[in-house]
C-alpha cells in the first residue's frame, strides 16, 4: 500500500482578497498556508491565530500609527508584502500587509500548525516538545519557517517568491478577543483565532501569553506590535 500523498496548498491569494479594513481581512486569513522554500527544504503551516493592526489613526498600538517611518514604511503597501520586525531584541515577527496602498495596515501572524516539512521545522525548533509547540506563537512561527530580516518586503503573492501565502480551508469556527503583548488600544477585539486550535494563545492581561492545550505551561512575551517605532 503506497503512502498517502503529502498535503498541497491551495491557490495563491490575490491582492484583491487583502483589501479592506484589517479587522475584516485578518479572520479571512485563518486556514491559509504560509509556505517557505529554503535550500534545505520546504515548510508550510496553516494559520490558526492572527492579529489586525491599522494605520488609519484609530490604533496607537500599530507601528504605522505615526506614518511611514523608515521601519514601518512597508506597512503602507502594496498589499501582500511581508513586514518583518525584531521584537524585544530577541525574535522576529511576521506580518502580511493588507488594505489599499497607503493605509498602513497589516496582520500579525501569531500562530499556526505545521502541515508540511515537520521534520525540518523541528530541526529549527529542537526545544519544541510537541507538534503544537512548533509554531504556537509569533516567534516560534518565524523560527519554524526560517523567516527573518532577509524576508522583509517579500511579495507573498508571487509564485516565484521563497515565502508565499496560499488559500486553505477556512476553520469551522472563529473566535475574537483582545490582542496580547501590547499596552495601547488593548480594548480592540482584533485578535482572531480558530476556535479550539491547540496552538492558539490563552489571553492574559498585562501583555503576557501562555500556550494553550494540555502540557503547555510555557509563558513568553507575546510579540505584538506596540506603537510607532
């Protein structure tokens, strides 16, 4: 009996699918695949948790709140670009630019489940005890996918890109609540997650997060955007 075929991503997203307010676009990305192709191999994960950030002036937690500073300029488009920043001086966070060019909005990729290349992802995250720990959190996600500074401004919608955003099956249910790891605009319910997914953060006040699921127990800073750099 032949082994089952590996899963395959759906079509690449189109720029038109990323237009709209960030809190509307963000939940539509749940279930999508982020695929990275590196010389050592391919890793893909299915997004289970995201956060919206807006440059429209209502969201002081967004890096784009004060306009297109040198660090945040990529957030102003075009949609589908990868905005990567170094958080707390220790790890990278990845965001998909959304909305019309010039709006300054993005969606932070908070967590996902590895669906392709798990062995390679584990080699990048040897401390992960279970599959759900591989990409449960923004820092773990970028480590599993080997996303870093060199990927800044990558076009996620280009089929020739080493980092791509593909459509995937939408989750059966989506939940929403406050973002984590920020100290401003904490009342906005702009964190979205697949209901019941074990890789999703458990909200805790004070900018900290604890991994959900049995045997989690690890506490870490959440890595959200938090004001203009």
